């Protein structure tokens, strides 16, 4: 009887996959019924349950799960040959349960409306529109930079500890929610991952634990990146699963923040994306624009680049390729290639909304 139940659970992954394929054709349904209704209650319940704890519950659970899996494989090692069929069924049943929980607790958000549609924005833009926004971002970034740095060639150093920065992150969403009420962030659950070193070697600056709804930030990344990385992970918490959309919302939250250092991080984050896209489209225009950016801003960019370069390793491309394929399998056709779409959201949103 037990073996039959396990077989049914294992085979249940097939209708799950078919159901998700069908669901991808009904993003309005997902947006209304799941993302703006069911998911809100699920995410708040988990953040109330785990957010108040000072450590990452999700990381602890992953550790215990990893140990259990290793023990299970060791205990059941002889079944691989003696009872192969039921050994495979046991594994498939566990995967099926995890797959179901992953989607119910968070990942149905992969199938919601694209953000440009819910915001009534265009999904494309001209090079002139891109250059226009880039010029405005340069003015804002330069202005804030000179407010908090000694000279235009001085690198900005965050005056807060990383713990303080994470506590301040929600204030950007407090401001942003005045314009977009559905981005109100309460209760709060944003923490440093206990696996920060491993995340760094994998090439990731943070992640959302879908089973505890904790926003996890790599505690090793430069403080300059903490405001936007923390804001990015909060966007995931609020139901924006696509990396490019979380980048847009995270940068907006940082740019709306009452603190100048957060706004500096947000504006330079958006500027870097726009400069990169200008570089791809028109190298000459990029060189012209780059000369107008304060040298201190490029020093902050270089700080981040140097950090990641110091942790480069042969396994990093494999981890990123795996995650890229994971995104594509979850209704994100472009995977991690998010620059163009992030910039499209920034350009088209700021046509009618002046920079703060």
C-alpha cells in the first residue's frame, strides 16, 4: 500500500508539469488569483513565522535536508542494485513533493503578467530614449556622489554596517508603496546567508528561500552593493520572480529611499545597466557619456568587479549555466539575460515620471 502511494506521488509530477504549461497561457489568472491574493497570505504567514528570528531558518533547514539526503543515500546504497525500481520511485516521490511545494509557496509567480504589462509600459525603446535617460541618470548620480564624497574622483564608502543596511532596506519600499501600494513590505524578513562564501564562489549575491520566504543576501559582497541587492531580494519576496523585474523594482526602491547613500547605490545601479546597453548599441555614444560620469562612481563599479574577479573559479560558469537553464524551464525565456528588459522598464517608466 505504501509503495503504491509513493508511486502515485512520484507520477504526480507529470500532471504538475502539464498543468504549469497550461498555466503559462493564463498570466492574468495567475496575477489576480495567485500573485495578488493567495501568495500575499502565504508570504506574510511565513515572514511572520520566520522573519523575527536573527538567523536564516531556511539555511538551517537546507543544511539539515542536505545531511538527511546524504544519510538516506548511504543507508539505501545497496538498494540501487537490489531494489532499483523502488529506490528510483522514492527519489521521484521526494522530487514531486518538493516541486509541488516550490510552486505553491512561491514559484507560480514565474507565470504572472510581465511587469511592463501590469504597469502599462512599452517593452521596447529607441537608442535616443535610452541615451536621454542615461544622461539624466548621470546628472543624478553625479549630484548625489558629490553630496557624499570629498571629490568627484573619490570612491563612496558606506558609513553603515551591513547589518544596519539590511535594517534600512525596507524604508525604500515604504516610500515606493506610496505610489504602488502592492509593494508595501510588511512583515520583514531579510537576512545574511550563512552560506555567503559558497554563494560568492557560485557567483550569486543573494537569493530568496521559497520555503521560508526569507530574503538572503551574500554577506561578503561590498557594502556599496548591499542596498540594491537587499532591495532586489525583497522584490522576489513580494512575488516578482523574474530576475529582470526584481532588478527594476529593487533599483526603484533604492532610488526612492530617504537615505542619500541608498539613493546613490540605486542610481548608480540603474546607470550601470543603461551604460552597458548604450555600449552594446553605440560604442561611440558610450565613450562620450562615460567621460561625463564622476570618476569616483567608476571606482565603485571597479570595487564590485574586483570583488567578483577575486572569487572566480572553474565551477562558477557551471552554477550560472545551471541557474540560467532553471529560469528558462520556469517560463523565463531569456534566462539571466536581463539587461535589455531592465533598461526597457527604466526607460519607459521614466518617460512620464521624473527621477526622484
